[in-house]
C-alpha cells in the first residue's frame, strides 16, 4: 500500500506550520515532509518571513508526532534547499529527521561529489538505523534529461517533483505518469541485476485525489500531499482516498 505524507509547505503560509502539522497528524498522515529554504519565505500575504523549519522546529515536530501517534518512529523528511545541504544535514539528523533529501538543483554543478557523500551521512551514529534514509529529489524536467537510476544507487530513494515552481501549490505536469513508469522500469532492471538494490520512489507536487491512482500505478511508493489536502473539507477521508486509490 502506498504511504501518504503531508507537506507542511503546502498550507501556503509559513506562519501556520503548526496548524498544518496538527491537521496532517489528525488526518492520519504516514509521515511529514518539509522543505528547508535558504533565507526568507513568504507568508499568505506575500510578506517576507523567516523560514520556520529550523533544526529546533524539526525536533519539536518529531517529539509532537511521536507523542500524538504513540510511536517511537514517525517519518519526518527534510528537503534541504540550501547552497550546501551537507552543511546542515548533521543538524537535522540530530534533530530527529528520519529522511534527508538533497535536491538535484543544489548539486547539479558537481553531482559526483554529492553522490559520494550520501553514504557518509547515512553512517552517522544517529542515522544508522535502517529506518533512516538519504535521498535525492529531481524535477520532472531533470529526470527527462537522460536520467539513469543506477548512477544514483548510493541514495535510498528519489523524490520526483511532479509540478513546476511553487510545486506545493501548482498542478502536476502533463505526462508525469510516463516519467514515473520509466524510473520504475529502470529500478526493476537494476534490482534484477543486483538483488540487494533497494530504491524507493516518492512523488510530490500537484498530487490530488483525482491523479493519485495513476501516479501510484506508475510506480510511486510515497505520495506527498500539499495544497489540495489543506483545502479539503474532510482531510482524513482525503488521505484515505489517496492511500487506497
């Protein structure tokens, strides 16, 4: 069964991140996603506001989620949209993030260096548990450009961003299912060659109850909800609908 995460960025107002977390947990999300941005964000009125997703904030999210769910292991994914993700990765690991996602745009100038450093992050004592993972995120256009999954085998997963800029607020791009099918097909071929190969596929951006089934069939193991989840009048039912699509 597909896992359903909820993005705290998707609420559209960084000052309401606490409300977003409460809504996601109450609705039964399987995990929480947040994008850590360099510098300032924008609130609902368009005014500049400091990014709330500091390591201290992540630590509070982890504690609150575990308390609310009565579980010692609740997935929290931090996407590090900063100039040097590894400068901050250790702080977020210590804060309790269980998934550290490095966007392709932050290392496209020197991908080999970053790919080599992913296993080093995973070997950190606080991150050694198998439930802790490191991954890479790619936009749909970046994957279309001669993407080869085997090249990124040091990652535990990839996240495909299925929509354009402001992806938590914009629709999925046309043809995203075909892109995912290609990634899934590549994954199957590599796994047939190397049985030890494990590589998760997550998708975020523009996911709704209307396209979730097609995206799931194309090979996604995790779907990350954003704007449409928060706009839904029945959020628990919305997650159940997406989960069982």
